[in-house]
C-alpha cells in the first residue's frame, strides 16, 4: 500500500505521514525480520518478541471469523506495539496482551460517543483503549456490565438489563471526567468542546429522573423518557449476543438521543438546500410513493409536509445513520432495521393528524384505492413468514428472493440519490405483491 510509483509520488497520499508517525511500524518490521523475535509457534504458545500472545491470537481469530477485519487489524498492531515497549504514555496497567474486556469497552465507547453525537472516534480507538487502561478498574466495571446484560438475556430479567445499561452510561461519563493528580483529563482525546457533550448531559439528567429513566412498564415494555423503546432494545440484545459492542453502544446512545429530541410542534424550517436531511427525506418519500403506485408528488409539496410534521424527518435521519453504519460495518441486519424505519417514516408522514384530526400532509391524503398496494405490503410485513428479512446472505420478501433489487439500492444511496433508493425499494415490494396475486389467478 505504501509503494511508490515511477514518479516517486506516494500512491496512497492519505497515509503518507511524516516518518515519526511510522516509527512504531518500523520497529514491528524489524522485529518480524529477526528470527528470534518474529511471530512464531513455540509448542502451544503463539509468540512475538519472545512474549506469549496466544490470548490476543484467539481474539484475532474470532474477529476474522466474524469478518471484522478492522478489529482484527487493530488487535494485531496494538499487541505488537505493546510487546515491543517501552509502552504507551505514563500510567498504563501492565499486561502481556490487550485485555479482552477493555477491547470490548473501547468498541462500546466509540459506538456510544458516535450515537450521542459527541464525535466519531473510530480512528482514535487505540488512544481510547489506553485511556481505559489508565482508568482504575475500568475493565472490571465493563466486565460486570457485560455480565449483567448476559444474565438479563438468559433469565429474561429486563430490570437487570436496565441496570447494566445505566452502569454503561456511568462508565462512559467516568472515562470522560477522570483526571490525574495534576487535574488533567486522563482521556485527553475525548476532552472536547463542552457543547459536544450536551446531549450526553441530557441523557444523564433523564436517567436520574424516576419518571423519565430507563424502566420496564407493567406490560414489560422497555421505556425511556416516557417512550416505548422495546424495538431498539431487541436490536441491542441481538448486538450483545453477537458481541458487537460498537453497534450496541451506538444503538443505545442514538435511541436515547432520538427520544430526548423530538421536534417541537410545527414551525417554519429552512429551504431544502439549507436542510440536507429534510431534502433527502422529501426525495425518498417522492420516490417511494411513486414506486408504490400511490402517486406522483412534487418534492416541494412533500417538503412542506415535513415542515409541519413533528417526527417524520427525525425518523428518516435515524434511518440514514442506520444505513451508513450498516454499510460501514457490512451489517445487513442493521440495514434491515433501516429499511423498516424508512417505511415507518412514510407511514408516519402519511397518517399524522393535527389537533383537529386533519391530515398534516394534505398532499398525500389520497383515496384508499391509491394506497391499496401499500396496505397489502404492510399486511405482509406483519407476518413472520412473508415479512422483509435477511437470511443466509439473501434478502427475502413474501417468500421471494429480492437480493438483486436491494443491492441495486446501494449505488444511489452512496450517491445520495434518495429518490431512486425509495423508488427501487417500493417498486420491488409492490412487484412481489402483484406477482403473488397473478400466481393465485393463474
């Protein structure tokens, strides 16, 4: 990757840093060339630089089988760097290889901080890991949190899971606020502008309020800020069982953030060119409604609907984040959640009523006949056998393989052509509804 072309210009300028930035990699290469220090098997021990790194090797293998090559690369480099010494900045705890619980805690922290809109620290994962090394007892705190989550899942004890979620927020806050003897932050990499932490402060305030905190209602629903977040809870549980702590942290923070910031009652919003999410939402709606044979609508009319719709654009913003994360992590299941949320966005936009029970979006308040196909789609979505799903690497709807159509949505998504994304999605669903009817007739 670092090879140069004929004109001696770096092919990959993005990583053409100053030589000082590459000094640790240089030391790794020197060690790998040395027969006594290189990677090698010594009996049943996997060694590097004369040290046993078998435990880290197991984590690399685990990451490989999960196709999480980012995690695999990070563990490999961090392990070699640690074994070569003289070690990271003053104060890290000793240990022969990266601590598994701190690796998971780092992933959770990076995901949570992104979901809470503090910042994207994926590139700073190594620094955050070392922050946690310097924080007394961080590994034990997160190990206990993980234990509570697992027991909650196994015993179907929602209260225990809620306590674990509460503790995970305390874990993040402790990491951010911890200081050394000179009152300097232990984790300077996330010591950002206080404005970046305002949403987390609101989360903490809500969690301390008995009426708004995470809790189970009488029907066993997971509630936060008075809203039912059970669906998000299911996705978090699934992420936990797959040990995808980055996704778990992101889902948890993004869900709380979403429920704490519903749009206030209708008020004027900026012009589409000045409000990207609103513009994208209107474009997606136009494409979806056309593909679903509801009708042809002007983007301006749909945008004006969104100006007076308190939650639809927020749902679509969450959908965009889910799709972006899914694409980045190659996580089909989170992509599936995004598709369901995109349909929820359309339904919310179409069904919302004002205080006088009049439709907020008059532009799409059409006859039942025009919504007939989408109603059939909605019915199929409720049935476990026919709903949209992902299994064995393929996408299904109404029992039919629609993988090719779903894959076609990727290109316009990355090109931000959300009208085309909506059209392909709705047209595909509509097509399968009609094919089913044709097979019945003939």
